[in-house]
């Protein structure tokens, strides 16, 4: 077999390439193994083939390529891996290949090839070759914002028991807001820690990451936060209004009543997050549509459920914003009427109005920035020219506003 120059094993039923399989074909120049049933190629399968110029492994259900499956094939020019499903390979598998051209549609292979190798498959605009967060700027922002949110809300959790000891019902509301805000920080921190874990090898783990528990956990957390924050801020605004209009009869002054409502809200939002996460994971064969695990983004435009989540969030946050406007308007009218009746507080009328207007603006900032962010991300998803950096940074458009404003406004209302 030493003088064999071309071998054509295509359209057979070959399923495995063993070690040193072609060691007797030292002068072979062209090996065609396309259209077989090859699922695995072991290490040292193609060894000392100094004349080999072309190797065709196309149209095989290849799932695993061992490191060093080709050794001392110094003259190879073309490696064809078209119509394959290679998901498992090491970072050195293609780095050590002395091949000039790799033909494949798998962008992951092109991400880890040697710099001197030509490989034209480009990653989709919403994927990165190296890291989950593609730039150092985003890495710093994700970490910094999550830490700031945790610290501010932790400070609020510690401070309010001392300053609000006589208003336990209100205290429960503020604590619930702080815990809800920490969900947003938990999402950012989860993405940031995962990015650190991959250390530049994300392309090798991208499929496992998107189908894994951590990504689904982040997806569920951000959905739960999105639903819960609307409920709790509506409840907070309603309790403020009722405490002013009906200071004695309102049930919002009763701890048991407030705790029951908060428990119900947490249950509804948690079940919503779990149910939507489970449904999306099943619809997409356990593979979320984007590596950032956002519930508002489907760059492949393959899941109608993602569109439904976006529209639901957009409409619900708009309604919530309108509800907050109405309740604060009624609150301001009641404060104005009360100030007219009580002469000793007339000089504080302007101060009270300014205070509640400030609080109203803070609450509206949360929602206006929030739903605009979701609409913005959704528009980005269908533009092939959108940079990955812009998409990765899109969640940060609202993160500094949403979980930071609520603890500050609760302090200003003391």
C-alpha cells in the first residue's frame, strides 16, 4: 500500500478512525472519507503522511476530534470539514495542524485555528470567539454595577430597621424592594463570574454553557426580577398613597396584610420565571438563543415565545409607569389639600410637593429606561450589522437606574 496516491472511501459505512489507521499509506496525497458514518477520530489517526495534501471528512456525523489526530503531515494543504456537527474538540486540536486551508461552516473551528491557516467561517454577530463578555470595559462594568447594587441595597436593608421601627409594614415593603433589586445584580454577577471561569476559551464551551443550568438560572432570575419589580413598586406606590389618603383605615399599615401580598407577589413572579425558562429550554432543545441568557433576545428569530416575553414586558412596564403616575398624582393632590387645612404646615407645602415629584421621577426613571432598553435590545437582535459589544452592553443601559433608584427614593421619603 506504500505506492497508493489517492484513496476514496466515501459513501461507505465507516464509523470510527482508529490510531495509525493510515500508517501503511505513506505516499498517499488525497484521502476522501466523506459521506460516511464517522463519529469519532482518535489521536494519531493520520501519522507520518508526508505526502498528504488533501483530507476530506465532510458529510460525517463527526462529534469529537481528538487532539493531535494529525501528526507529521507537513505538506497538507486542504482539510474539508463541511456539513459536520463537531462540538467537542480541544483548544490545541487545530492549533497544531500544519494545514493551509480549512473548509468548514463551523465558526468555532476557525476561532481556534493557527494564525497561518486560512479559515473563512465567521462567528455570528451575536457570538464571541474568546469570551462571554467580549471587552474588558464590559467585564469591569458588569462587576462594578453588581457590587454597587449589592452594597446600596445591603446598606438599605441594614439602615431601615433602625429608622423605621415604628412602621413595620413599610419596612417590609422596602426590604422586599431591596431583595428584588439584588436579583438584577445576581444576574450580572452570574454572567461576570462565568466569563472569568472560561478564561478566553468560551468558544469551546459555548454550547454547553447555553444548555447548562447556570445560563438557565440567569434567564429565570432576570425574568423573575422583571415581573417582581413591577409588582412591588406598584404596591409601594399604592401603600404610600393609601397611607396619606386613609391613614387610619388602610390595611397597608398592617404587617400581616402586607406580608401576605408580598408572599403572593413573590410566588407569582417566581413561578413565571421558572415556567418561562422551562418552556424556552424545551422549545429550543435546552439551548437558549443567546450566550448572555437574556429573556428578551432571539437573534435567530426562531422562538415566538421570546417575542411574546418582549411584548408582555413592554406593555406591562408601560402600564406600570402609568399606574405610578396616577397614584403619585393623587398623592400630591391629597398632600396639597391637607396642607391647606393645616395652617402650621403651610410653609412646608412646596417642600412636600418637591419631595414627591422627586420620588415620582425616580420611579418613572426605572420603568421608562427599563422598557426602552428591552425595545432597544429587540431591535438590535434583527440587525446583522450590530456589534457584539453593543449587544453585550445593552443590559447595562438600565441596570444602574433600576436597582439603585429604589433604595435611594425610600430614604428620601423618610
